[in-house]
């Protein structure tokens, strides 16, 4: 997994993110997927979620913070 983490605010409290990533449909065409807002209590928890998505075959995973 190649992880790129860009944070400007310390992750010292729970934060809410929308995960956006791509997957392949049955025809092999990339499709965009966007999750409902989800709260993470640590950067480690967010990284684990992204890693699990990657293991399931998703790619270009981006976590956008909901402000």
C-alpha cells in the first residue's frame, strides 16, 4: 500500500471524513464510490480502513474531512 497522508490540523480529537475511491464494475470499467460521512477517532483507524478498502480491490482512496 502506498499511503500519502496530508494533514494540517493535529488529529487529537474525532474527525468526520467522507471516503472517495474507485472500483471496477462487472465490465472492468472504473466507477467512483463515495461513502456517507463517518467519524474516526484516530489517524490509525482511518489508515486501517483505507488499507482494508485497498485489499478489497479499491484504488485511488481519498479521505476528505467534513468541516
